[in-house]
C-alpha cells in the first residue's frame, strides 16, 4: 500500500505554518508598504526605549512637533503598534492552540477550515509521500 | 539540376478534401502529430521521410499506434477506456482503496494534498493521511486518461 501524506505530528506543524502564513498575509493587507512598515517597527522600538527611560531623538523630535512629552508620544506609538498586531497575534495563537489540542487529522483540518485557513500540501515539491508496505 | 523532392506534409488542417490523412508517431506509439498529404506525395514520403508515420485518420487524444507481430508492424488503434474504477469511493484515513490490475501508470491526485506517483503495474493500492476529497488521475498509455473521485474521512 502506498500511503500519501505526512504523519500526524508533521501535519500539525504544517497546519501551524499554514496558520502563520494566513495571519501574516492578513497583517500585510493594511496597504502599508514594506519600507514604511520597517520604519514603524523602528519607531515602536524607539518608543519602548523612551518608556524604559532611555532617550530617542526620533520620539523626542516628533513629541516636540506635536507639543507633547516624549513619554506621551512613546505611549501613543506603542498603543498604535499594539492595536493591529496584538489582535492578529492572539488569533494566531488561538488557532495554534486549537491545532495543538486536535486529536485527529480531521480536527486539525476543521481547526483551519473554521478560521478560513486553507492548507495545501504539495507532495511533489517536498517529496513527502510516504510508502507504507505493511497495511 | 535534378533535385530530389521530399514532400512536406501539411499538418493540422483537419480533414481537408483531397488529402490523405496520416499520423506521426514516436517509438512508444504515441501520436505526436497528424495531418494530410496529397496522394501523389505518399510514395516519396514513405521512402524518404525520416519521421515514422502511418496513413490513417487519428488524433493524439483518441488514437495510438500499436506494433503488431514479430515484424512490429504499426497499426493505428483507438485508445481504450478504463472500464474499472477503484473498489470504493469513500475510504477512512489510512484505509486502502484499490484499482485492480492497473498497467504501469502515472497516478496524480489533487485535493487537500497533491502529488504524483509512478505505478509500476499491478494492483494500485493507495491511501491518504489527510481527510478531504481527492481527484485521482490515471495516465496509463495507451489507455485514455481517467479521473476518479475519492473521499477520505475519519475511520468509521
């Protein structure tokens, strides 16, 4: 008998990878270009530095432009950065928990399907078709 | 100067009136082209054309060339269709579905997973580890390609 497909543990990891791709795509659909996104990430890092008691010319400069303190500016930046990302990350983690607690292959597929996630495994690309001559 | 003229067949013109139909084939018997040539060109084509061909009306999708007897004489045949399918259309995870007595074939499937398997001939016994509906395509030349649908689910 030729048995096509990964074993349960590998399937679980593939499902988590599919979930991660799904949520990364979702996070990327806000129309923010990669360069600007990188700037936002840097800005959030700088804001965290300010909240940790360090200085940041970027945060202090924008705070001065807006007429607020550097701490206030840093808090605004951190809360804006968290607003979108936290929600998506929570959904991803919730999906991962559902995948990890699934007891059968069908439950894994259902965990993905009910969250609108599709998993397509291409055995020709990864050469993962397993042959089981025993069954 | 007396030049030898090797006729150029006219391909892909359909059943054009006045032309003798022919098929070009490869060593496996697959038809690789079909077309027509004028009747007066046939003797020269049979003598000088390097590409093996056979007079007759056939298409790659529906015909093949069988090599018959010790002389392996080429004969144009209609590609046969599979008359048998898998022994079941619904199987549990890891349960076997069997397509009996299948000649050497390329087996490809698409569904939640996709992949290809080269079957050496004999009973094809396959199963899947991921539930869903799979379309299984069998290419076993000279048989016509065949498609089967299998639903793979939990064990009952």
